[in-house]
C-alpha cells in the first residue's frame, strides 16, 4: 500500500514537473528509492526557475533553499549582481538602502553608500525646501554635497526672510544661519530698522458723518492721539508734529507714499474707519470705530508693530450733543491704541541693543 501511494505521488510529481512538486514528493516519501532523485530534480528545477525569473529575489530564494549545492555560490553572486542592476535602474534612496541591507558585506558597499548619498541629495533637490536640505545635512554633515546643500538651504531661508520682510524673520534667519553668505545683509537690514524719530500720522479711511465734518473729525483724532499716545512716546523718541490724511481727498496705498522713508525715522500711523452706531435719544447716534495702530520702520512696508483697535461711544457720557457722542468714541479708540506705546518702545530698545 505504501509503495502504491509512493508510485502515485511520483507520477503526480512527474506530471507537474516543478520544484515544489518534487520537494513535496521527497518530503512525503523519505527513504524511498526515488527520494534522492526527487531532491536532485527539485534542485535542477529551482535553478531553472531562478534563471527564467532572472531577478535578485529569485536567485536569493534558490541560495536560501539550496545552501550547499555546486551552484549556490553562483546564485549568490548572480543575486548580488542583479540587485545592483535593479538598484541602479531604480536610483532611489530606498532602492540603495535595500541593496545595502541585503549586501552590506559586498565589495561594492562603498560605491553603494555613495550612490545612496547621491540619491538622498537628488531627493532633497527635487523637494527643494529647508526641511529637505536639513534632512540631507543631518544624514551627511560631511558628505560630498554638504557645501552645496548648506548653500541651497541658506538661500531658501534668506528668500523666506526677504519675502516676510519683518525683523522677526531676519532675526530668525540669523539665528539659523549666522556666519552664512547673507549674514551681513540680514544684519544691515536689522540695523536699518533703527527708529529714533517718529512721524505720527492720522489716516481717516471713512466716516458715516457728512463731508463737511471730516476736517473736524480729523482734528479730534489728532488732539486725542497726541495726548494719549504721542505724549508717552516723547519720553523715548523725538516726535515730529502729527500730520493728518483724509483718504477721500488724498488717495494713498501705503503711508510711505506720502511720507517717504528717512533714516532712523519711523511712521506711527493711526488708521481709522467710523460707522454709525446705536441711537442716543434725543441727541443722535454713537460712533463705532475700528482700525489699526502701526509703527513702520524706514526700510520696510511691513509694520514692525501692528495692533487692531476698536472704540465706541460709551453707555454713559458727559454732555448731550453730538460732538460729545463723537469725542468720547474718538477717546475710546485712542485709548485702545495706547498699549502699543510699550511695544514701540520695546522694539526700539531691542534694535539699539
């Protein structure tokens, strides 16, 4: 009965004629006359399958399954050669990393490591961000491309600082790239933000009141702003007389257009828009104010100090006419701008230091 089963298994292996079929026969029928023949045929077919596939994985599988045949070393050599060709064709860092993981003792290890570095460099170049160049330099601080990677990374950092055009951006650049190609430019830009003299400017962007009232509106802002904001600034800066701009009469995209930058001279701009607020019976309406208070250094159109302000006529006021309603709203807005005085002083001291 056992012989009959073996004969049946052998016939099945012959019909399948695969390494798997002959191995299955040999393992299922150990000690039979045909077991050794089955192993030999399985090995031959395994080799033929590896040759037909012609991949590193196929030859590695052969060598792993048949570690002691006369073709084992040939399979290992062929597997390494094909793995090299496959990594070369792919060219990615992942491909060379995989090659080195499999063939870390290969005679071509040093060349593979260089090709891996080249691939990491090209990946960083394709992404071309400070982060990608940082990854390359972290991995290869003394690498073949380290100098180029450092220069490209710094250039991107410099472009970010220039685009942002703020002291914070330039200080951040110097913190990360002190001693680099653009260090002197960054320091010169920061030096140019020095402000020792201030030109206060009140900009009326819009008001719900009649055109004949616009000049009066500006005068109220000017006198209140001089008292609440400009007065405290005089303790730290030389302050020029406050100027006013009515955008309904004098269009302006940026304060620097009407007040060209001067060395060491900054612009303190109160930019306001008024809207009609709640009713006060029988006197009139409250005024709701929104706007910004900003400090502009002479070398940048981006404010170095900037804050949103809001104000309105309070619930309880002294006086019953419309001028009292409006004056208290103006005072509310200027008082909202007062905390920016500390920020402006801090900016000056930081630059001087």
